[in-house]
C-alpha cells in the first residue's frame, strides 16, 4: 500500500480537500452577507454539483482512454482559479459563477483520482486500500473548516480564499512532479476484453445504477449539512471557531474509523454494511434536528462521521470491484455524477424547505426522509446480479 503512486495520490488529495473545505463552510455565510435567501444559499452551494454532474461521466470515460494524471492536474488548477475568483467577487452572481466553475475542478479531481487508485488496488484488498485512502478526503475536509473558522475570525474572508489558492497550486505541483503517468499493477479484467465502456452501455447495468443511487443518498448529507448547518449554529450563537470544530469532528470521526471498517468490509457483505451505515446516519440526523445543545451536536456529528465512514468505505470497495469489469473511470465518473446530484438536490430542496417553514432545523428531517426512500430503492435495485457483475 505504501507505494509511491498511493502516497502521492493520498497527499495531493489531502491537500486538495483541505483547500476546498476551507471555503465550503463559510461560503453560505459569505452568500448571506451578499443578500442571498435560503434557496439562493442552497443554489450557491449546490451549483457546484450541476457542472460536476454533467461533466463527471465524460471525464471518467476519457481518463480510461487517455490516462488520469493530466485530468487531476487540470482540476487542481481550476480550483486555484476559482479561489481567486471568490477573492474578487462582490456580487452574488459572481460567487455562484465561480462556484459552478469549481464543479468542473471537482469532477476532474475526485473521480479521476479514485479511478487511478482503483487501477492499482489488488483484488481482495479493496476495503483496506480505499478505507485508508478515504481518510485523506476526510482529514482534509475536517481540517479545512477548522482552519477556515480560525482564519475568518482573525482576518476575514479574503485570507481564506488566498489560502485555498496556495494549497491548490501546491497539490498540482506535487502531482506533476511525483505521480507516474500510468498506473502500474493493473488488476483489471474488463468485459469482452475492451479498454473502456461507453457511458450508455455502462448505464445498462443495474449494478451501476444501484451504486450511483447510493452515492446520491450519501451525498444528501453533505448537501444539506454543508449548506445550512453553519447558519443554524450561527443562529444558536456559536462562534466561528466552534462551527469549524463541529465540521472537523464529523470528518475526523469518519477518517479514524474508515481504515478499521476497510478491514471489516473485505470479510463481510459490503452491501449490507453500507445499508447499516446509512440507516445509522438517518437516525442521527433526526436526533440532530431536535437538539440545540452544542455538546450534543458535537456528539451527534461524531456519530454521523463514523456511520458515514462505514457507508462510504463499503460503497467505495464495491465501486472498485465493479470498475474492474466495466471500466474504472467510467463507473466512478457516473457515480460521481450521482454524488453531485445528491449534493444539488439536498442543498436546493433543503433551502426551499427552510424558506417555507421558517425553521433552520427542518433540513435534517427532510434529508433523513429522502435518504430512507433512496435506501429502499437501492435495496431492491442491487439485490439481483446482472451478467457477471455482482455486489458482494
């Protein structure tokens, strides 16, 4: 596992996610200061997902054909440009535009980096490798809000955006210099011996649809929480640093548990472990909707992080296994589109619910309801194998 490609990917994704998450918790507050309503705050956060949802499947397929490294570097540079865009924005439409541009960067970075990882992961070790690798995302996303809260409290929004740009440039340089152009140790046996599947043909496999729906369910939590939890905590009188700590605890909890869960999912049914993780998230979301005590919010977010850790590492392991047969970049790109759809739907409709009800906690209940419906659909969609592709 401690190979050069793995370490470079891990480090670059850690730095990239840290840069991205510097902005995510403060962006809704920044938009509110520019006059955004609940639905516009949801749009500000969710527009990222629109461009990512459109582009991700094509980027995944192209990376199967042309290689992953150039797309990862380009994605990091797109984020760097977007960071400077936020820095010069003084109107809401400009913030929304640069947020949409960031979605292009997201589709280039995350699905393609995971495709590269999938290509170098040995069979039978999907859970362990992806469990450790996923901690890079989560540590980055946990550290970023904590740092952003402190920077914002000390120096305001501008320094946060500048910090994001510096981190993106640093990560792009690391990938350029140290990541091999082609993955080695490929353990891939694609259907009919082809190099990649077109998107349309991949979508004919029910397993791909099941995985995509599952990512949409999980990403509903990110779309709703990242869009509105910061505002809810501000309304409760919580400081900027404490808000960052709330997000950090969830991320660190997920990061610490995923390597352990990775060992478990290589031995137990990944499908059922994934569903258990999502059910636990639903329960803790409902609990979060009822509490206004900061201590219990901390506890619930730690529990949400651990539950998401179980769900994500199980799903990622299934994703790698299916990607070996249908094209790693294609499958992960389509799944990334599902994730983006979940973020978008969660952010926009949670904003609408908050506007209609006038209460800043209803997004928890709304997200829990949608996740439960999606989980039922996933259960029936994924229980029947299609061809030689089976969810373990």
